[in-house]
């Protein structure tokens, strides 16, 4: 098996920005039709750092971000990772296997949106199965998250929907974890065991260009729910 697996880019369901997307893919009309042909799972898209958790060959826990494994000392937005691992690391190592990678949003530091009521710094959104080369369905993911004591990204809708309904939802619905709008949503078409397809819908006034600027600010921390 290939040792390092980088989480693939999630395509846009439709592009709502004024400027053309930079490197992100936008689904074709046929792909949109296929994605929304049946029931879908819609989850809030969180504004943080994409982090992967997996087992190293020696059984230790590895943390990856942006195409590389993180190493001590953890600094910047990952400065709170050691304390988080002290709480979760042993259970993760006992439950993880070499065939899966946990992917989630690390939301400790504020990027563009301020979160004031997070359930945890790490919110699981996907489980990648190396052997099958596929991602688990959200119900399978959620069962594993419960066993591991992990929070998951919030589900906001399950059923049939349309692009117009999703546009309206993103434009009018507040985030679960902040006093204000959400970044967007991720739409998943799933079978019983697998995520068959996914796409994101990002709020019109939220652009990836903002992500560049937060790094130039003084680091601000989000907050956990009391």
C-alpha cells in the first residue's frame, strides 16, 4: 500500500464566487444531476486545517497536514495538538488499524471564521479505507467516532434536495458553532457502507483567498463549548 495518502480536493457543486475558481474543480451539470439524483447527506463545512490521523508501522500515531507529517514541536495553529493527543492518543492507537486514515478539521485556531462553541478542536469528517481505496459512509464513520470518543462535523440535512435549495440554505443558515453564517456545506451521496460522491457548496462571500490572510494576523484561538 502507498504509505502517504493525501485527502483529495473536494469539487464545488456550483461556483458562487465572482471570480473564477483558482485550482478547484467545479462539477459538470451531469455530475450535479447524478449527485442530487437521490437522497444525500449534507454536513456543515468547517473552516480549519485538514488533518489526517493514522498509525505508523511501529504503532505510533501520525498526524498529517498539507502533504506532510507533522513533527514535534507543534507550533502555531497546532500548538494545542500535544494536549489534545494526551486526551485522545491512547484510545486512538488502540482503535485505529493500519488500513484506515481518519480525516478531520483541526479548528483550534481561527482562520476566517470565529467558532465560539466547538465540541472539540478536531472534528472528524471522513474515514479513508486503504484496502478498498474508498471513503466510509457517514453512519459507519459516526459509529467509529463514538467508539473513539471523537466529535464529527454536524449533519444539517438528510434527504432529497436541489441546487437552489442548497444555495438558499447556505445563504440563510447560521453555523452550528458560531454566531453567524457558516462557511458552506459538503453534500455526500452514500451507499450503506461507502461515500460514493461528494461536493462542496461555499458561501458566495467566503473565498479561499481569505485563507491566505489569516496567517498574517496574530494567532487567535477559537473556543470550546462550555
